[in-house]
């Protein structure tokens, strides 16, 4: 390929913005363990500014998936850290760690040889999945299910075995690829909608457990929906066409029997 001064200039410009972003990210990491929230917010906003400058230097179809994933998580962080959310630092660190290998491997090279590179579905999914609360909420759901079993409030061996099967299914699939994770969530929804929610709510000693389950599933439903939206947007940009096969089906559960309305979960008649 013939040398092109304009291309070389652009690549130098892009690499400079990338370096500014990495320096802002390093500066932010130095503030995470500190007590002063204002400094954390300021450092996070510097990362967002650097990310935004980097993002707008690249066509949407050429943007690495980690940019959008980190941008989403840092926007969330700047909103919750000033409110004193205790796990905000841990969550943002997990997102940075999840994206670090992609950042280290990032190469800026827009040559003809890269024009027909295949879409990497797994890499796109992993970037958004790791930056979400989905893994954390699946773990929380498993803990709640295990607590229900350990409570000894259920006297049905069949129900206990069904719950154990659900727990095993979530553990095996919730950190897999897009198909496995989506399948684990849809299996969980069907399980509670068709089998367990009415049974568990009929046991007086389990009502507070079920209330927690509903809350966790509501949050997990929202996170899964957001991850799907982000993946679909990214893939649509990459394919330059809409991808209807990534439509997300929201969670539908029966309303709590003894309450006037749904306990934290949107239901439909």
C-alpha cells in the first residue's frame, strides 16, 4: 500500500487521543481508593472526556466495543459514587479489568486489509457483559435460591430438586457466551413464571425471600435488556443493518398474591 501522509497524520492524531485516554484512566485508578468523592468524580469525568474525544475521532463502525462499554459504566459511576454507593468502586474496577486486555491489544490501523474483517460477536458481547451488573445479579439470585432451600420451609422434595436444578443451570451457563447466558435467564424466567413463584409465595415463611427474589430478578431483567440493547446497537453499526434476532423479551411474572401491585417487577395482564 502506498504511503499516504493524510492517513499517517490521522493515525498519529488518533494514537495521541488514545494515549490521553490511557493517562486519564491511570489517573482515575489512583483516586479509587481515596476517600474524597469529588476527586473521584472529577477523575472519572476526565476519563469520559477522553473517551468521548477518542470516540468522535472514529467512525461508528470502526469504534472498538470496549469504548461504549466503558463509557456506559463511567457514566453510571459518576452518578452513584457521589451518592455514597458502597460497591461503586468495585464495580468500576471490575469493568476496567474486564476491558484492560482489549485496551492493551488495541491497534489503530485502517488499511484495505481490514475492510472485510468479520464481526466478532463474542468479543462484542464479552465487553458489554463484563461491564454490566449481570454476573453480580446472577450470583445474588443463586445465593437467594440457596437460602430458600436452607431455610427448610419447603417440605416438597420435588420442589427442592427443581430449585437445585435451576441453581446448577444458572451456575453452569450465566458466565458463558451470549446464547448460554440468555438461555439461563430465559430458563429462570420460565421456571418462576410457570412453576415456582406461586408455590414459594404460598409458604408464609418464604414471603420475605420471594420479595428479595422479585427485586433481584427485576434488576437482572433491566441489566439484561440494557446489555442486549448495547450489543444490538454495536452490531447494527458493524453490519450497517438492523438485527431483529436480538430482540429482548422482558420479564413477565404473576403479581404478588398478597400485595396490591407488583413488587418491583413490571408485569402485564
